[in-house]
């Protein structure tokens, strides 16, 4: 079977140089858990932008997407030797290589910084929205889910792709739309290679400390402003009703008109 693949590759890459056709064979071993239990092997064949057939180890056989792909999938699936070989890749190549690879490298995984915050509050008829953001993690693969009173939330969840920060780190954002109920507990659960187990981050509806300090600073500023204006006003009033101080004469008379004219 391997020979067949190489033949196809050579033959079609010749086509590629002659006619500008594009043929791609892609084999991927994908996993996010350290124990390799979620390892998936994909073998994908693409011709001119169209994925026409693939093997997915979770399905265990070839699946076709075009007429040509369906025919190919059927003939690959008919061939038990081919199926056996390709089914063995998951263990014999993917897991085998990754297992040997880990001890030879420093573990480069970097924990995400996770933040849960409110994006939109409910007005009673429209749902509220929470955002769970994971920042600066490596490697790319991550899983973000939501728990409501300990149960995984199925509906109302949308998530961005893992976005590259351009410095080997990634970020991802997951949104939960829900109708709030009193006394409920909502948390965001993040699974990543850097964590030994899934980590849960609880949604805290009270405003974050930074917001509290902003409010405190704003409030003290307001109080200080009022105190100073009041002091200024009192001083101004006292001075304007006081004795004659030379240069102040023109303003004194006008102030007297404004504020103290009953005293004259
Ligand atoms: C696959 O096997 C079935 C049953 O033996 C046969 O009818 C069919 O023609 C085969 N398909 C291909 C594409 O070889």
C-alpha cells in the first residue's frame, strides 16, 4: 500500500509541474492529552483544493467525498491488507513516535492564563453572555467547556479558533449565552497539555478588584472635587464680603451685586 501511495504521489506531482494541478497527501497524528489516549490519525487526499477521500482512525475506514473519492474509499476498504496497515498507523507510528519523542525534549507546554468575564448582562428577556478567555498558552490544542451547576452546558456555546499570537503562544475565547438563574454556579473548564487534569475557573458575578478600585478612585475624586469647590466657594464668598482690599474694588462691587447685595 505504501508503494501505491508513493506511486500516486510521484505520478501526480509530475502532472503538477506540467499542468499546474495540485495534489496533496496529508497524514496527521493529532492529540492533546499527555497520555496519548485521544490520539487520532488522519490520512487526507486532496486534489485541486478538494478533499476527495480520507481515513480517520476514529471511524476506522476510508470515506469518500466525490464520485472518485467514494470509489477509491470502497476499493481501499475492500482491501483488508490496506485497512490493516492504515489502522496500525495510530499505534505503530503516531503513538510510537510521540512516546519516543517526549523524553528527548524538554516539555515545552505553557499554561494558559484564564479569565472569565461578563460580556453582556441579561435584561430579563435577552440572555446574558459570559466570555472565557485563555491567553498565552502552548501548544495550540486546548479544550474549553462550560459547567452549570456541575453539568456540562451543551447549547449556547460558541468558540473562536485557537489564534496565534505570533510568538509561539496562542489564545482562544469561548462564549456562553444563558438565562441567569439565582444561586447557580457557572464555571469554565480548560483542558490543556500543561495541566495534569482539567482546570475549572468559576464565574464570579461581583465586579473584579480592578473595577472596584476604579470605582473607589472615581468616588474619592468626586468627593475631593465637591469639598474643594465648596471650600473655594466659601472662601470666595467670605473674601468678597470682607473689608476693602485695594485692587479688589471692581470685583468687590460686582460680587456684592451677585452674592451679598442685601448686606450693603
Ligand atoms: C468491493 O467489494 C464488493 C463486494 O465484494 C464489490 O461488489 C465491489 O465492486 C468492490 N468495490 C470496489 C471499488 O472494488
